[in-house]
C-alpha cells in the first residue's frame, strides 16, 4: 500500500467540508450548513471532523489519515453504540487504499482521496443519531456566530 498523495488531516477536512456543500446526484446528500472540528461541551465527547445539516438530515464525516487512527476510532463509546453518535448519515474520509469497505462499521459510507479529489466509494445508510448532541453543537455554533456579529457592531 503506497500513498503518494501529499495531503494532511486539515486538508482532507477542508475537502470533505466542500464536498458536503456541493450539489451532487440525488442519491448523495448535500448540506447547506457545514461545520468543521467544532468543539462543544457535549455529553459524549464526540468532536466530528465535519458535520453538515440540511432541512431534513445531518451528515458526519470522520477524517482518518492513518490506519492506527482509524482502528482507534472504532473503540470510542459513540462508535461502540452508534445511537450515541452524531449524523444520520456517516462517512469515513481516507486516502485511497487506507481502509477496505468491509472494515467499515455497519451503515457507514466511504470517501476516498485519490488524484486530488474526493470520490464516494460507498454510500452510507441512514441511521438513528443523537439528536440532543447535534442540537448542543448547533446551539454552540449559533452562540459563536451571534458573539462574532455583536463584536463587529
């Protein structure tokens, strides 16, 4: 397995955020609001690399740049009990060849970085998400936006 791509975690997070905002075929979800690495005081400790929302659902993208990081991620409590995790649709975003489709948790999709672009290799299935934690994240984002706009006045 040889990775010739020169991209880091931050770069993949940015690409995944852009990918979520892009208009795509109807079998793939686009989001109007997307947040990256938004740290909140939630109950599970989950900090999604990318989370997006549209009027009917939420999507989480977890970026992994090493196999060790991918394997560690599977041990987190909100991965062990998926109903505690955020995102009704969930993707892993990795360098092409880092993860095999059969290694993914049930229902997860796969985005692979190859030749300078993200390619959807596997569509996710819809699953129950932790709506309370998602609201905590959204309220935190709104408070930050409100605070920034108040400082600009």
